[in-house]
C-alpha cells in the first residue's frame, strides 16, 4: 500500500539484514532487489497484484506506481535473479501478494 519508490528504498535499506519479504500463496519470499517500473499503474487494480512477469522482473501494483522485483529467494532456496527464480516457482499476472496487517 506504499509507493514503488518507498518500497524499492526499503528493499535496498534492509539488504542484507533484516531483509525485505513478501508472502504469496502462503510462502514467504525474500526480496533482494527491486526498482521503480516506468509507466503509470492501473487505477482499478488492487495493491499487491502482479501485473506482469518477465525475465526482466515481476511488476507489482503499488499505491500509485509499479515496483519491479528483480532478485528474490524462496524459503530454503538461494538468492536468484528473477529469470532463474521463475524456472522453479510459478508466478503469473493476476496473482497477488498477501497484505500484512498494520
């Protein structure tokens, strides 16, 4: 529910410790690198919704923009660039990251 700029700065600030994370389908993923995606975010979509998945990154709707996740890690796995991560973990447009209570 924050802007892509704030999220990308938090990911950078928390790297390597304590780390940034997000949950999807009951699995917590550690996010190592993310940036602000160019272009406007669709207004009608919900925050946390995956808009696009490509070898260049995972575009996720934020408050007023789009964050592009480029490096992540699944539980028990190793840190991987998104193109390698997607070979063993199914992420598709339309899926959504779980919201955390404030």
